[in-house]
C-alpha cells in the first residue's frame, strides 16, 4: 500500500529552507537590537524547522509499504507529529508570555524600534505569503502535514505583524509625553502576541489527538451506516456491525455482516461482488482506504 508524496516532500523542503533562513536572521537581528520579541519570533521559526523536518520524515514513511513491525503502514505517525507539533508551539507561546511578564516587572529595556519595525514588516510579509501558499497546497494534496505547516506560518506571520504594529507605536511615541513607556513596548508586544497566538496551536492539536486516540470520525461513521443499512435491506441480511477510524490520511473500515443460517452466498466470486459493491458505495479506493467486509451466520462473530 503506497502513495506518492514527492510533491508534499518538496513543499516541506521549501518550507524548511525558508524557515531556517528567517529563524537564523531573526534571532541574530533580535539580539543585535535588544528585542526579546524578535528573538522569540526567530526561535519560534527554528523550533518550527525541527517540526517540519519531522513532518518530512513522516511524509517519506507514509509513502512506503508497511513493515513486519508496522504492518498497517506508518499512517499513525502523521497525527502524532501534528499533535506533538501543536504541543511544542503552545509551550513556546507560554514560555514567551512568562518572559514578557518578567520583562514588564523588571522595568522593560531599550530597543532599536525603527530597525525592528522594518524587519518585522519583512517577516510578516514572508510568513503570511507562505501561510497562504502552504494552505492552498495542503488542500490540493489533502495533506495534514502541510496544513500544520501552514498554521505555523500563519502564527509566525501574525506574530510579526503584531511586532510591526507595536514597534511603529513605539517609534511614534518616542520624544512625546508617553516616552516613559517606550522601554515596556517590546515586552508588552511579546505578551500580547504570545497570548493571542496560543489558541492556534492548541486548536491544531484537537483533531490529531482524536485520531491518535482513534475516536470514530462522525462523517465516515454516518456514511458507512447509510450504505450498510441499504445493503442489508436490499440483500436480505439480518444485521451488521461496523468499526471506523481515521488516522492521518488513512481510513479504516471494518464491517461484519450477519446472514441467516440458511443463506447461500454462493461462490467466493459472489461474496467478492458484494464487497466490491460496498466498496464502490463507500468510495473505498486508493491506498489510503482499508476496507474489511466479512460474512457470518454466528452472531458471536459480529
């Protein structure tokens, strides 16, 4: 069971290259002008590089067939990486918020806000452009990994946009009656963006965690029930039980059909024809759909 993920891998490599460049320059420039907020933005990008590398590794594994140890393939790794990535980014936001509070309580610090505003504008443009691009590609390829990467770029872009707004305000009030507040701007902006961005990775963890825990997806479950209700009525079977799960891009459906003791399905070919009919109605085609349909006259097996 294989699928082509070369396009996905190429997009992830592009994201890694851009993120690494932005992160290194961001940390260096943040240290140069004394801005905790820009340093956090750069560090956020570098953490994201690690997560994207992990996503790339998973993308390559998903394209491979299962092994003796992982006989169902490596689909389960995709939601695990997504959930782990969301958790790491959420912790980064919490850590930034704590540092921001510490900076405010310690009286703030001096920052070269004019240079910081220019750099924040560049970061914002890059981040939002990459977010839009990756989101479109994730929909096109139906890739959870690219969707995670798009969310990370969105957080980074909005974070940089908030930096830009805050630094422009700081430049505007320098030399005015509000100038005493200028040293606090960097920490205040960092606190605001950290708290504002925190819900994004937290929300991103919810769907993957449901898949890791194998919570039955409602839409797939309803579709299986609708198809099987019709099949049972049309073919005179007694009843059925079904089990469904969504793990990454893989869909797993297991159906047990209870037939009357005197029911004659006929040849194996007839049984396969019934399976093909069910598969067609479910749209169970492609390497990412695992479908099992069995027949029994013993209720204990359903």
